[in-house]
């Protein structure tokens, strides 16, 4: 009976270890890709879904900007855009924490948001 508990604990520790390694590798890869892409001449500025598997995207190629229609099997040039006509948000790829998202969506008991409750 004691052996089965020990076996369970070992399997549980291995599972938690694999999850921790997976988290570390995922964060490392995202940081690597972000640094690698920051000096690139190609960048996705904005994307908007317009249908099932269909998007309009604004891309940067060097110092020129283009509007593209993208679908599952096709990419079509809509037009070239002037940089002055675009609203480019710096750092827009940063994600908010789960707590920030949750506090903006649901009020805590008592009618106050979670963020205000912690102050």
C-alpha cells in the first residue's frame, strides 16, 4: 500500500516537472522569436477577420506598407498605403495579465472590481 503512494508521488512530480519545462521552453521560444523579429524588414502591423478564414492585413515591407486580402488559399494585394495614413501603436503586441483582463470584465462581490478590491 505504501508503495502505491510513493509511486503516485513520483509520477506526480514527474508530471509537474514536465509542465515546468514546457512552460520554460515556451517562454524562451516566444522571447527568441520576438527578438529575432524585431530587426526584421517584414512585419505584421494589423489584422482583421472579415469572414471564415478571411482576413485583411496591413504588412510592413522595409519602409513601405501594404494592405493584403488573405484567405486559406490566396493572398491578394489590395493597395499600397502611406505611413502617414496609418495609426501604428507601439508595443501593441504586449498582452495583459489574466488578472487585468478578469478585473475589466466582471465586478467582484459588492459591486467593486477585483483591482479596486485589492487597494
